[in-house]
């Protein structure tokens, strides 16, 4: 998507997101307390570290050993609504305007998570991570990590302004209807990834002494 179009769309979304974000902040403060925001370091384009800002959707409850309880145990009704409609991600509009994120692209992952993907992580990192993406409208939390990577790589290979606009439209549908696995998209992406693995040239061996 052209950068100017992305900025225009982000500013247009901000007109609605600003009052909604104020409401979410009040709900977080009333239902979860402070802090209002959750900050985390993720990997951006080319592996560059970026800081992701979200509205907090879980409390900090811990067990007797001072370890955080599972996510489900730390999420109340307010947190579930915030996560269901993804309004916790409203602050990321600022990251789009800064250029750290794109409106559409692979979701930014933790650096340690990305390292496990090896070469696929490098290919995935050729583009800016996005606020929403092909994997997010194809199943998101219902996908395995391998399926998400395959969908992300398919997007990197086929990205265009038209595809980005389609993903934005599908994001609205997903928010209204809930997440569902898009089996056809998942199969296509997995097939492309398998063919790439088969066709990849073998690693070159550095010359050495016989």
C-alpha cells in the first residue's frame, strides 16, 4: 500500500479511534486498574526492535510462587471484550504514523519467537509488520504457528494495494463475525511454502582443504 494512502487511512481511522480509545482507557482503569497500557518489545522490519503499545486487557494476578497466572485466569469480562474486538490495539495507530508498523502486514512477534523461524523469519521481515494481516483474517488464534508463518510468507510474496484493501475489509468482517479458519487460504499458503522448500537450492559449502 502506498505510504500516503496508508497515512490518510490511518488518520481517518483515528477520528473514530480517538473517542473509542478514551472509552477503552476508562474501562481498563475501572476494571483492571493501572497501568492503562501494556508495552512490549517486538521485531520490526529487518529485525529492528520496536516497542508495541496496547491497552492492557489482563490483570497481574500471581500464584503462591509469584508466577503470573495463565492468561485465562487473568482476563475478566472487560478484558475479554477488549480482546474480542481488538480495541486493545488502538494505540498502535501511532506506530503506523511513525512508520514502525503498517496498516497491513505480518503481526510483529517477540524477537525470541521470531528466531525459531530461521530463514522464514528473514523473508517475513522484508516488510513492515502490520496492525492486521493475512493470517489475522484467516483464523488468527485458531491457527498453528506454522500456518501463520505460511500465510505471512504468502502475503509477502503477493502483497499489493488491492490485497491490503481486501484484508482491511476482511478485518471488519472478522471483528463482527468472530474468527474462523479460512481453510482454502491456509492450504494455498502451505502448498506454496512446501514448493519453496523443495525448490530451494542446497546450501553452498565453503571451500576447504581436502
